C-alpha cells in the first residue's frame, strides 16, 4: 500500500469508482481508492440498475444525460460490460395535473436537447402493453431510459481508473482521518496510513460516519427500499422487443423487464428509515427482511393498473438501504472550513447521476471549479443549521413524495418550523402563510382576515393571487412592511477589509456611509454572487446577499481571505430586519427616528447607524421592490420592538404587510434578477445585464480577465424581460422560449407583475435576439401552450428609477 497519495477516495461504490476514474481521466494519476470490503459493498450491489435523464433540475438532467453517455466509454477502456439496455421508457399520467407536470418536463427537455414525446394513453399502451389504459390520461415517452448491471458499471469504472494509473485497496477500512497543519490528511486505515493531499468521502451508506471523522454531521439518512422480481411472464416472453421502463405515479411504482419476468419497485408512503443514528461497520452484502405489508397498497394499485403482474408469481423481494439528502439530490463539493475534504455522497440514483457527480467533483478538485452549474447538488446548499432530527423528517418526507408532484408554489411541511425570528408570532397573528428558506420561516403572503392562512397548490394562479395584488398595491400606493431576515448578512472588519473586498467583488467599494451593488465572479469571470456592500467606517463593512447561498458564499469568502488584517463573520442569527417600501416609507421612517431622513440628508444608497423605533439600527436606503424604501437592521433581540414601532407609526399611512410573493411580483416589474434564478455560475455578468455593476478599470479583481473577455467578445446571450400574452397561467421558471418555430432560450423566473398588470417572464435569449421588440416576436411554452410574448426594452415600472431615488 502506498504511504502517500495526492487523493484518497473513501468508498468503492459506483460513486467512489466514478470519482476515481474521472480523476485519472483528467490526468491525476497518484490517486487511490480505499474500500472497507469488496467493491459495490454498500447500496450499489443490490440496486435495481434503472437509469434515466429526467430530473426536476435541468442542470442535474444534463449530468444524468452525461452519465448515461459515459457507459460506452468505460466499457471500451475497461473491456468490462456495463450490461446496458436502452429500452426507452414511459412515464404514465393518471390525472390532468400529472399530465401538466409531464408537459413541463417535455417543454424543458426541448432546450436541454432531450428527445421526449408526449403521447396519448392509447399510444402508451401500444408501446407498453402491460398497462390498462383506462387508468391513464397520457404519458411522456423518453427514448434514453433503460437499465444496466450495477456491479458491471462499478467494475468498469474501477478497471478504467486502474488503467489510468489509480490503485484500489479492498478490505481496507478507513478508521480515522487526522488533519495536518498544512491542510493535508493522514488517512488511518486498518492496514496502515496514507498521507493524502485530498480526501474524498464517497462512503455511501457510511458517508455520515466518514463525515463524523472530521467533525461533520452531514444531512444524510438511509431509507429501506423494496422491489420485487416476478416469475416468468408470458406477456414478456412473447414481446418482440424488450419491455419498456415504466413509471406509474399514482401507484408510486417503477417497472422494467428482468430476464423473462418484470421488476417492480415502489417508494411507499410509509417509508422506513434504516440505521437512523449509525450505520454498523459490519453491515455487509446483506439484504434487509422483506415487508410485503408495507408495499401492499402500491402493489394493489399496480395489480389493477398492470393486470399481468397479478397473474405472475413473485420470485423474489429485495429490501436494501440507500442514502438521501433532505431534498433527494446529491451532496457534492468541498466542505467549508475543512480543507481538502470533499464529499460525493447522498447519491440516490447512482446509475443516472454517478458519472456526472464524478465529473463535477474531479473538475472541482483539479481546476477549482466544477465546470457546470451544480448548485442543485452542492453540499453548501445546507448550512450548520441542519440537525439529524430535521434531516430525518425531511428525508422521510422526500422519500414518501418521490412520485408525488411538488407544485411550484408548494412549501413542504416536514421539519418545520426550524428557524424562526422574534416577530414570527406577530406575523402569524396577521394571518401570514409561511414558507421556509434555508430553514428560516418567513411570510409568503397574508391571507385575508377570517380566512385560513393556507395556499392551494397548483400550476396555475392560486388563492394567493388576489391578496398578493393588494399587498403590491399597498407598496406602490402607500407603504408596505416586509421582514427581510432571510437575507444573508456579513460583517467584514480590519485594515485589509477594503482591499480584500475590492479583490473578491467586481464593483468598486462605496464611500463611507454609502452602499453599492456588486456581483462576485469566479476565476472564469462567471457569476457566483450578487451583493449590496455598505461601508460603515474605514475598517467596517457590511455585505448583504442571498440567504440560501450563505454557506456557499462563506466557503468562497473564507477560501480567499488573506492571512491577517481582516475578520469576516456571518450575522445570520445576530441581525434581523424589516423593510418598509412605498411612497409613504420616508414619512414612516421619520416618525420612528429623530434623525433627518429627508431626501437630501439620506439619499438613495445611503447607509447610516441611527436609533429607529427606540432601538439601535443600521438603516439602508434601498429596497428590492424598486420603490422608495428602507431596510432596517437591528440586533435580533430588538426586532420585535422595532416591528411594533413600525406597525404603530404606519397605521394611518396605509401600512400593510407584504410577503415574498409580492416582493417577487414587484421585482419582476423592475426586471431585478435574483440568485439561483437569473444569477448562476453559467452566466457572465454582461449576459445577466449587470454591466454597470462591474468596474473593469478599478483593479485586478477575481474574474476580471473572464469579464473583460466577455465584454470584448460581447455576451452570447442576454437576460431579457418578456411580457407574456397569458391565458391565466404564469411561468414558473425553466420554460422554453421560442422564436420563428425554434427553441432559442429559457425562462429563469417569472409570475404576475400586479402593479404593471402583466404576466412577466425573465429569460435568457441569444444576444442577437435581445433587442427584438416587435409584438409577439417570441413565444413562451407554458403547460404545453405556446403563448406569444413581447420583449420589454425597459423595466415595466419606473424605468428611470425616479421612485427608487426619489
Ligand atoms: C433496493 C435498491 C434499489 C435501487 N435501485 C436503483 C436504481 O434502479 N437506479 C439507481 O440509479 N440507483 C438505485 N439505487 C440507489 C443506488 O444503489 C445508489 O445510488 C448507489 O449505490 C450509491 O452509491 P455510492 O457509491 O454512493 O454508495 P455505496 O454503494 O453505499 O458505496 C459506499 C462504499 O463505501 C465503502 N466505505 C464506506 N465507509 C468506508 C470506510 N470508512 N473505509 C472504506 N470503505 C468505506 C462501503 O463499503 C461501500 O462499498 C437503489 C438502491 C437500493 C437499495
């Protein structure tokens, strides 16, 4: 065994072997994989081997497509068959709502280059004769679905990696990880130690335990999962072609051919967690006891929908555990605060996603960047606020909803409330309908007095539509109050603070008492953040950004901090805030402070410390509504006092609460982009129309070369605002944009802009189309309908910004 290696990958399941292969493929040869037992000894060996490209996140879909395409390559290199059968598959809809969902999947597939097809129930039955079409209304056909041999795939990765120079040590358990001062690791194994520059946790069923070796509690939990294999079925044996894959959402069942019979698996409602606290190290190639009662409800539906199954006997039932993150997507990437420690775990669909995970992680390790948009599976989407109890609740919820529709306006309930602010009860008393962002409860909208604060879940406009319109009206005509504690906020202090900020951010740093907007770019000049920066004093700055990206941004900030002269900390728990916006906002602020907040004394983008509502506050003359407004930040223990003062002072000014839904509506009519929708690492700042917030002349900030190149060559695509000629349905995001019969772009977000009274979609289109303003020049495909759309050359509300600056 080697005593030193550049990388030690822990875990020889499909994911670890894929990571190992991708490292060698990119030229890192001094890499080893350490496996406790034989390769495939975790959840990999008993997988059903199904694979598909469809995922709710388009970027994950791309990686799934990549994974499936990779099998040919590793078969050729290794000579090891992966046993791939591309049969094609049908996803069967038993309701119109599910059909809407499939229409969305199909529409999104268009710009991903996927070749899916919407078909009738009759056509589905022709292609998949085992079904009884009376139970279905239609289906989506995907030609790139099939199944494979899980062990074959894992060994093909492993052999290919060995050919590329990697070494694999089986029957060698890693028992501890010991960090060295220089950020490298001593990997302690049963058979000796390896000094490694990097460690990858691909521990699958034991990823939690490997995480604990470095003091991490990763949000992971294993669930039991059962599938059955039937005896030979005449319908299968008589079929000329291999039987298609099929998913029946109503029955919560997936199916595929297995030799002369069929395999049927189910994600049952009453899922059972496995080894909730600790996975035993001696768990080997074992199956868990079968529990037919648990899957009986699904089988009952299955036998009705697919009568041939009822006639066939059951040959075998497999029950095995595999791990999930709270949202069902993988956990990939470097872990903040633990140097050279990488994770590739929580991969619940290893045979669809394993290749993409290996590629993204190896890129990240070698080039410092995953090379794709991996936000949906970045480990940093969770912060230190997750707990095993919360993870447990969320994973169970996710498992039980695997085949259930999650509507775009749906807020899942498990594990809530987890994080609340001091005014949570006040908002509750005002009939708030809550959502959770990054674990923090916040008001989405306020239901009318006397009605139940609940939102119907739908692809169409919900019961929130009317109340949200009223909230928007209050902001545009009087004054609105919204809690803003969901924003991330950071304090940066010290003699090197300004120099450092100027190096990590793309805009210049504001003068004292002022604020500026600034994008943050990665080394390639792509967008990894958008912030407001306030200079409170020569050596004290505050940064405000997206709340859901806090861990993601802290990881980047901390990795780029100089050794001394600067201190950075998150104010997430320490600060809470409210914002007031609308024509009466200034009058309201003047009623709760002694300070002069007149236009001259407190202009747009001013930042001041003052007493407001009887408490010490930091007040910023800015709001995301695009209106006259202020953000008022206080220490969390003062938030309630501040809130009460604002509510009292605003009573005769038409003050009304507004929530995140109204804020979204208001920012749409200002064409303001937002993180994870319009702003993601696949876009450059000029594409995202952040041109005026990038100062290419100021200094050699991170990403400047890439940004210079983008400006010099001209952005390839541009963010545009489209006004959709809607028929009562608004975009949700990820819809294709058509022009002259071709898909040319995609929607990032949208909805109804209530004040402008228009349905709006923000979208990326090729730069050549970004100035086409003729009416109906574009179409946006919403739930299968192509609706005419017209490009708005300027924001729909206050294009000159007079209100905001007024
Ligand atoms: C019943 C069932 C059906 C499934 N069907 C499908 C399907 O159809 N399609 C699909 O894509 N996925 C399916 N899956 C999920 C699939 O099995 C997983 O996505 C995949 O196996 C995850 O692989 P992994 O490499 O992350 O983890 P694992 O397979 O668990 O591998 C982790 C490895 O790490 C090793 N290890 C852990 N800790 C240490 C240590 N300290 N030292 C050394 N070695 C260590 C373990 O021994 C193990 O071999 C199914 C799972 C189950 C249970």
